[in-house]
C-alpha cells in the first residue's frame, strides 16, 4: 500500500455524500461489545443447557475458536484489506474498507468494524462453522471466535489511543505502529504478532 498522506487527527473524514452511508461507516469503539457480548453469553448458555457440552470439551472448543480467529485476523488483514485492485471502483472499495484507516489511523470512529460490516461477516462465519463442526459444537467454538474478534477490536482501538509505557502492550503497540508508519507490507497481526512470525511478515529490526 503506497503511502501518500497520513493524518494524525482523531476527527473523522467524510467518505460519502449520502448522510445515511456516512452514518453506517462510523461506530463508537464500545458498540461491538454491546452487540456481541450478549451473543457470546447466549451461545455459552446453549452450549451447556441445550447442547449438553461438557466443561472440558467447551474449554477446548472455546480456545480453538480464539486460535482460529487469530489466523482469520491475519489472513483478512494481509490478503483482503491490503489487496490493492486496479479498477477505479474496486480501489474505492479498498479505500472504504481499509485505505481510509491508513490515511487517518487515529480516526476515533473508524478503528473498529462498524456493525454494517461486522454483522454480515459474523453471520457468514457462523454458518460456515456450523456446516464444518459436528453436532452443536459451534455453540462452544463461536463464542471463542467472537471473543477473539472483540479482543482484536478493543486492542486496535487501545493501541491507537493509549500510551503504553512498558510490557506486552507496548510491544503490541510498537508492532502495529511500525505497520502504519514504517512498512505496511509487514506486521499484519494486530492483537498478536504470532502469525507474522510464522509467515515471515514480521519486523526484524524493532
């Protein structure tokens, strides 16, 4: 992704002429928590009281969901959000989904996925995992997957707006800031650098 302009303003740049489209392109950082924590609680209830999944099985599936999320996070960021098409209309879509974040990385209302994007994606993944996993295992797997997504969203917001002095959070912030300000072709993991290390897209000189 070629870097032409970076604004450090926390204000939102207007992307659409339509007020309705503009409204649905923005979201306060806490909205994903409001939407998806009840979903997680409901599915956990279904796991134990409807599907009869044991605590041990639930724990394994829940952790597997988190792990799979970290991989999806990396793949989507690297191969979907950073795919730059040549067609003008497609490049416009690329800017809407991710290019705007690289031009305006501190935009307060574009640091987490808006429900207009996250809900269809969540539904699609739920249907996919329902088709793949046996029985009612999706009730235990998907809360971990969604929980991983929430950690990603909240981490992304925090590393853009909190000044971490030391420890793990400082390393996570540094990793993502290098992605923004040094080399956007590296450092695709936001909540973790694990897959960057596996696929050699990590920064060698931190």
